[in-house]
């Protein structure tokens, strides 16, 4: 029995169910009394971080699926993404760069080509989500993006139970 019976695409539903099952297992481990000591604090923090990553993946997949379903093959015009053609340098300055003339067209993509940040914004535009959900999803996205440890300006403070509640 699926936890996501509304997803008609069988492979997607099965993949989401599998990841959701992993989340339940990780949650049980992170709540276990076995890991309630200073020695295992980092382990539990990493379990919670993994829960956030998996939850964000499910959200991203569901939003992409809903967008694809709603726009049915149409391309999405991205409001702040442009392609420039026939660029001509009109003026060049060593201090300020160049003044150019060009033909510019908005970038159009299929929902399958969008990354998480774009999916969230386009879902709001198409009224799939509310402004409050949009804000919460961006919070989840930012937590999920912290998995890129190479560009973090500070030592990570750990994923506490309280921080993990943003997903509930």
C-alpha cells in the first residue's frame, strides 16, 4: 500500500514510497534512546540532515510531477532568465566594462529541466502552492543545500530535533 496513491506514475510513486520508507527508518533511529548521549550527537545530527535531504527530494519530485501534470507539455517562461543573441559592443571602458546591444529572449524550459528553486517559484506562479508554503519550501531548500560543505562559511551547528521540525 502506497503512502502516495494520488501519484499515478507508477515508477515515481514507487521511488517516493521507497525514500519515504527510508525517512521513517531514519526518524526511528534518530529518536532512539540508544543515541541520546554526547558521543552519538553527531550521528543523530547526520541522521536528521539525511531526513531533510530525503524530504526535500520527495517535495521536489512531487512539485515537478504536479507541474508537469498541470502544464501538460507546455514550456515554462522563466521571468528572470534570458538568452542574448547578436550581441554588439557599442562602447567599451576599462573601468566599467562594455555597453552592448543585443536581441534577448526569455528562456523557456520544460518542467523536467527545472531545479528545485525554480520549481518552487513556478509552482507558486501556477497556484499549486500558497505564499506561506512557498516560504516554507524555500526554508527546506536552504537546509537541503547545506549538504554542500565545501562552501559553508562556518562550522555546521548540527541538526537538532527543533530544526528538523520545519518539515512537519
